[in-house]
């Protein structure tokens, strides 16, 4: 990363590697931010669509050729998850900073190797855990730290709907990754000490369509996540229960509600009403990429850096291992 003041102030030059459906969102946003320097894509139709977005930007069909460009500062990787390790490794070894879509890799050892490689090379490694850049989540983290609802007792998350089933990853990896990242972001410094996970393979063997993940912490805090792509209604909810009240985050409508409710020491109900304390839709992808570019300019640590993301891969891999052991018992 550049160290001079002039270089820090300049807009970093970024290549997008992988311009499929989500990759084109990266292309569009980085182009609008004036940071897009090149696009790497092997599919001819995807390249055609890229050229309608940014006809002036060079394109490559070979990653190595793009990485050999000395003018390139960084890459944004949106290739299939199974390819993340090799693509990110190549970029780091070419001394490029890296933004890569979540999850970092499907394998913990690969994830930690990339973290170590980035640190050895002095490169920035950021993983695209998009929900961390929803303004409501940023606001909620500060609100919890300020103690609005007192001591946090429990966290409840739902990510449900009739979604697109996968044949290579279960609902926890596909959907629950978002919520595990949010939970770790909202509860900084806390490490789960206990885990229970239950899943059901309905559509195809070995791929859980419906998963419940329960985590416990040393101070008695517990979290409960339900994720499924085989559900009749779309739900994206976060409920946090504290000693002095409760908050509910409705992700679909981007509303955070404070409930001044609870049960006192005499087991009597307390209900002093509720109020909306945050509302408003943001542009999390734009905010996420702006954060990445700012980190490149100023050499600062990313909110979702490699270590944060590798910890999530660790947790998801452990949960999936327990599911497999239960299925084979």
C-alpha cells in the first residue's frame, strides 16, 4: 500500500475479477467511484454486458495478465467461492491489495493461509460481508455499546424464505454467513464457548436446506439463528434481548425498534411502549467499496478484514462438521 501523502490521496486503481451477476455490481460501483481500472472475465456474454457498463475500461480473459499490470493497485474478486483461494493467493503474491466476496474460502486452513500471506506481504485483505455496511447495523453496534438495553442476554436471528437452493453449500454457508458476521460485529471481543447445530436435508442428500445454529458464551449470553431457503415467508429479523429492554431490527424495511419491555424481579411484566430509533435504507455495497478504497488510501484496518472473515469460516466449518457427524451417527 502506498505510503506517501500524494499516493494516499489518489484514487486506487482496482481490477474486478469475475463479472457475473454480482461481479457486475462491483464493476458498476467501482466505475462510478472512478476506481475501476480493468475487468477480468472468461465468459463472453458477461464481458459483453461489462462493456455496456464501462466501454472505456480494459478487459482481460486471463487473471495473470491483469495482475502483471504494474499500474494496478488492487483487485476485487467475485469469482465462485471454490476459486477464492487460488485467485486471492495469486493477487497477494503479485503484491496487490484484495477485496473478495464472502465467504473468504470454504476451508479454514486456506482462509488462514491467505491471512498470513497478506500479513507477510504487507497487503490489505478485506472480505465483503455486506450487511456490516448497512447503516442500521453500524448504528445498532454503537447503540448496544452505549448500553441502551443494558446487558445483552440473547440474540435471535432469522434469514428465511423460498430462495435459490444450492447443490454445493448448505443454507448455513449460503444464508447464515450474513448473520454470523453481524453477530460477531455487534458483539466484538466475544468468542462462543458452546455450539449446537441442527439441520435437515430435504431436497438433496448432504445439503441442509434448513439449519438452526445455537451459540453460548461465558457470560451466559446465547444466540439462536434459523436460516432456510425452503420457507413460505421471507423473514430477515434480528431480536436482541437485554436487561433494560429489547431491540428489533427489521432488515427488509430497515427499521430498528426499541421495546421498553421486560419482566422484573417479581416476575411482573413491564411494558412502557416501543419507539422507532433508526430507519432508512442505505447503499451498503457502495459504502463497503468506499470503505475499501479509504483503507487503501490511508493504510487503515478494514472492518471486515481477513482475520475477522477467517474466524467466520472457522465457525461455519465447525458447525458443518457437527452436522455431518450427526447425520452419520
